[in-house]
């Protein structure tokens, strides 16, 4: 008992520096992610607003283009009418002059009446020509105004597109810098995780049925459970006591605003459950085993919100072999420290 107590006290001396470094690292990553998310949000809002403005301007340009085309068509029609009126006016003047000459030559009343009639028609056609000219002038002014509006809108569109390109460039540059920073932090986190698992190995002891695989700490199911059973064996609870003590100490060191959890994963081998057994499938068996471990840790004082149980059955083997040794390696309980 004294030896176990001495080992535990020595293991606690390893934690403070490591956990402080891990806490600082995680806080730094969360701060970078928060800044990036906020910047992305505001930039996306501004880009969305610019895109909406561009869409409105494009629609306005389309409307003005159609209106300009219509006005130009009307102008051409009026110009054609004006040309016809001018031709008719010239013809009427010629006809008037002809009758006037006849009148002066013969002095007849009929010629005088014809001249008077033609003069009236000529005056009326002149009035129509003047109105047509006025309409043409108005159309010319409207077309000029439309062209000025189109030019102003094109300038605004070009400026908006340039600003949008500049903002997209800033977003890309920010993403690249953030990715570099995160890559650096992930490399540091990998190193600290290795140190953490090393300390956990010291706590649990250097045993062949306990090993590190990637970012997980793996323990063989035989340490805790009998075959086909999800009830913890008495001889396996001391090892879980050590894990519980380590987690309780970890809870004290990590700030409460960091959403971390310990995920407990249950795995079985590929062989099917025997008919009439307690559990209907390997998934049910693996999930029940993970829940048994979680409930035990909770009973030892670990916060329930820091624990997650998951069962993978036979669908995530680490050894594809069909030997008894491969089956034994795949029957396992994994601990993974991760974000909630």
C-alpha cells in the first residue's frame, strides 16, 4: 500500500507543468479559431451584401438597356415619320407653287381656293413636323440621360468588383495564415498528447495488454470483462481507479470553458454472438461494456459531462487477421481525449 501511495504522489508531480502547457495550447487554438470564425462571418456578410448590390445593379442595367433600346426604336420611328412629313411638306409646297402660278396666270377662283386649301394643309403639316422634331429632341435627351446612368452604373460595378476581389484575397490570405498557425499548434498538440499517454502508461504500468495506438490509449477487454459479458471484473477495477484519479486531477487543471471529454469506445472481434446469449449483437455488447466503464468512472467522482460512451462492435478492427491473437487484439476498450 505504501508503495502504491508513493507511486501516485510521484505521478502527480509530473502533471502540473504538462497540464498548464496543454491548457495554454488549447486556449490559444480556441482563440485563433474564434478570431477566424468572427472574421469569416463579417467578411462573408460584407461579401454577401456586395453580391446583392451587384445583382441589383445588374438588374438595373438590364432594365435601362431594354428602355434604351425601346427609346432608340421610338426615335427611329419618329425620325421616319419626320422624314415622311418633310417629303409631304416639300410635295405640298411644290403643289402650292404650281397652283399659285396657275392662279396668277388665269386669275380664276378655283385656283385661289386650291391655293388656300394647300396653304392650310402645308401649315398643318408644318405644325406636325414641329411636334415631331420636339419629340425627337426629348428622346435624344432621354437617351443621353440613360447613357449617363449606364456609365455611372458600370463605374460602380467595376469598383464593387475590384473591392470584392480585394476582400476575397484578404480572406484567402487569412485562411492560409490561420492554417499555418493551426498546423503548428497541431504539431505541438501531438507532442503533448504523446507525453500525456506516456504519463498514463506510467500510472497504469507497462503491461502488454495496454498500449498506445495513434491518439488513443488501448486496453484489452480481458482486463475488465469475461467473454460475452459486460460486467466489470473485480480484478479490473484497480486499473480504472487509476484512470478515474487521473481524470479527476485533469478536471482541476483544465479551464471549465474548454469543452473536452474522454470518449470510451467498446470494440469486439468479428465472431458473431452465440444464439441465446445475453446480448443480441456485438454492437450491443461493445456499447454495454463502454457504458459499464463510464458508469464506474462516474461512481469514482468523474464529472458525467466529461464522459462519452460509444460501441463499435466488430466494425473497426485494428487487426484484419482471423487468428485467435487477432481476435484478442480487436476485443478492446479505448480511451480518447477529444473535444465534445
